[in-house]
C-alpha cells in the first residue's frame, strides 16, 4: 500500500476512529486469544495489531507502505515491508492470519489471500474484516454506514476507482486521497475458496438496516 506513504500521521491521528472499531472487535472475537504466531496482513500503522498483541498473540505485521510501518514501529511492533502477494515468509509459518480493511486497497486481493493461506499452518484461522462490498464502493453513497445507501450503476465490474465516483462523498477523506479497489461480493468470496481457504463463518455487521462491514472466519 505504498500509496499511503506521506499520509500515515494523518491516517493515524485524524482518520482512524470509532467507525473502524467494529472491524477490530469482530476480528478479535473470531480469532480468539493467543498464544501463537500471528501475521497481520496489511497492518498499516499497527493500530489494530496492538490489540492482537494485547490478547496474547506474537504479532508480525506486513505492509507495503514504509510510512505506515514507521508508525507501527513506534508502537513497538515487529513489522516487515513487503507486497502482500509476495510475502517473505516460509510456508506454514504462522498459527493465524488476520487482515483488516485490505480488499479495498490491494491491487490483487486474490493473490494476497493465496499468500496468506500459504504461510498459514493447516487448519489454523484466517480472519478477515472489511468494508461490505455491496454497500461500500464506487456505486454506493453510504455516509459513515448510517441510513440507507444510495446505489448507482457500476457495482459489477471490479476495478480501481477514485474521487470521481459517486460513492466517494468526502473530498478530504481517505478514498479521495488514495483511491480504492472495488471487489464485488462474488469475486470477494470466491477469492477465499481459490486460495484454499474454507469459510466457516460470515457476519454482516452494523446496527442499522444495511451493514457496512463484513467479517469472516476461514481455515486453510
């Protein structure tokens, strides 16, 4: 996620907030407590990685952005700069893999899942939480996950998008700054199966009528 270079301080201090807490809470609940070796795939500034560490996991974070990893190191985390589709770890190196809010950022989500599955030990958990593909994206105006989303044409094609799409409502927000990747729901779920991961549990989270977050537990 090298496109995040230069905005890590803003991301950590101004962007992250209560809307991201449910993803972390869901991931912790699905993952359970350590001990064990945990890979945080796309760890960013490590704001969520710290919570996994506090729950007994020996956390290794990986991200493509040197700037984001600078903040993670300031939190005392063990992190590595690498592309999610080419992880510098041996097969079956980790007891668990977790990834939060990454399918909207990586260029090749399926490739990242394949690598995450490769470094995961057999029958161990892979936990994912991120924006709901049906209601967060270039086609959906869904302000902070409140109310009823306004839907526009353009849901089906997976693609990179920027602030020119109707789903990007904040000209000062993250997506206006770095863009995003849209992965339709079928492509999103199929990517787990193609990586050799079997999905055990799926949740659509949010207290209102339409969910803004999807979380799942899979195993290799």
